[in-house]
């Protein structure tokens, strides 16, 4: 009875040891099982085995046929573990593919928030570039407009060509008086006249004149008053004909001068039309007189003969209008206030009476400003 109890205890102990062994080492457990088969065979072949060892050997050492299944069962975890790892490996791509679709904290899936579709859609949504640029410029109303019972200078909007910026003067319609430098040219009529009333002498000479040179504008106030200063080269011609009781007379003047007009210019703040008035000093650099008496012509250099006064003085008045910042048109009238010649009653000039001659001119011109 004790032998049976000890055999059962041995079998239970062996079974507990087998189940207590770690499952990660099935091959190690299988090896003793395979080695146990020969041991069991040798034990079975032993001549006299006590009863106590028989059950133990019967439980521990089984025939080879029985050990083979045990070996297969022990090896089965290795075979099944491989398939178990294979699905895990196959599941990895699935998890990676599904990872972008995971929702964390209620946020949108990562795949739906990818910026690539938005970047591709942006060019499609972009509007085409405009072919013509038009901006709207505010304009100041110069005339008061009644609004809610009160007269105000309203500011409204009108379309105009594109421009970089709009100044406050443009908003109010003001045209400032600016520093300017440019070139100026004139052409017009030239007249020399005398107060001598004897019809037998020449006292009215008519011809043409042209002038060209530099001009500058110096502002005195911001919008209304300025000074125009110029330096002009002038060339003029004037001729006349007449007769006395005894002679037929013809006279012709050719003059070259340097003119320096200094004019005050006045205008309204919102107008580009300027009224000009001032004085002009002229210095003669050439003055030739051709006198013809009964078909005989003689030439006199009035400067060499010392018949010509050094400086002539004129009163100048007129107006000018600016077409834009760089171009202006001028209309000018010059009135001489000094006599041009002093012959000291020379015998050669008695018939022509030039001592009392003064000049006037009416001019049309244009000015081109650099700034």
C-alpha cells in the first residue's frame, strides 16, 4: 500500500514539475522526453524492478510510440508559435495603414488633415491676373454741397488710372507752387516805334523776334505766389520805309540781346493758370542798322558808333498755363520804357531820327521743366 501511495505521489510530483516548467522552453523539455525513452527502455529491460519504480517508470518513461506523440506535442508550441508570429508580422502593415486613420482626442484623422490636397487645390482656386488696373481716388469738392441742412465740402470717389500714391493736395484739388527748372522758347512780333510825328521820317519799324534760354520758378507761398527768373538769348529784326520831299528812305535793324526777365507769378490755389508781371533788363551784344537813301545802302554798327544804350528796360506782363508738371505755355507782352539809341544828333542819322525809338513785342512760347 505504501508503494502505491509513493508511486502516485511520484507521478503527481512529476506532473507538477512538468506543468511548472516555463512554456518558452518546449524544445528543452522535449529533449529530456526523447532521452527518457531509452532510459525507460533500459529500465523496462532491467531484470528485477521493484513496484515503486515501475509506476514511476511507467509514467516517466513511456514506450517510443508514446514518446513520439509527446515529442510532437512538445514541439507543437514551436510550430504554432511561428504562425502566431506571422499574423503579427502581417498585422504590422495593417496597423501602419490604419494608423493615419486613428482618431485621438476627437481630432480629425491624420489622413484627412494632410496638406497635399489643399496645396493642389490652391492653384485651381487662384483668380486670373487682371488685365487692367484701376484704382479709386478720393476727390475734394471745391464747391460746398448741402448735406443734412449744412453746407460741406464733400469728399467723393471717382475712378482714375492706377497711381502709386495720392497726396493731400490731390485730395483737396490744390496745385502747389513748386521749385522748377527748365528751358523756354518764344516767337512773336517785334515793333520799334517813336513818338516823333513828322511823316517825312521813319518812326515805325516792324519785324519778328525769337528768344530761347533757361527758366526757373521759385515759390514764395505754397500755392499762390512765385517768382519766375529767366536768361534768354534774343534775336530780332525790324524794318521800315518812307520818303521825304527829296529822298526815298529805307531802314532795317538787326539786333541780338541777352534778356533777363524777373516776374512775379500769381495764381489761385486750385488753378494752373498764372498771371505774370515784372520787369526785364536787356543787354545788346549786336546791333546793326542798314540805311538806304535813294537806293544807296550803308551799314552802321550802332554799338561801335556808341549810339546804343547799354541796357534797355521793359515792363513785362502776361500769363502762363501748366498743361502738366513738365509742360507749360506762355503768352507775354513786353513794353519798352527806355530809348534804345542816343545819336547826339549825328549827321548820318538825322534823316532817320532814331533817338526816340523804343520797342514792344508780343510773344507766344512754351516751357519744358525738368522737375
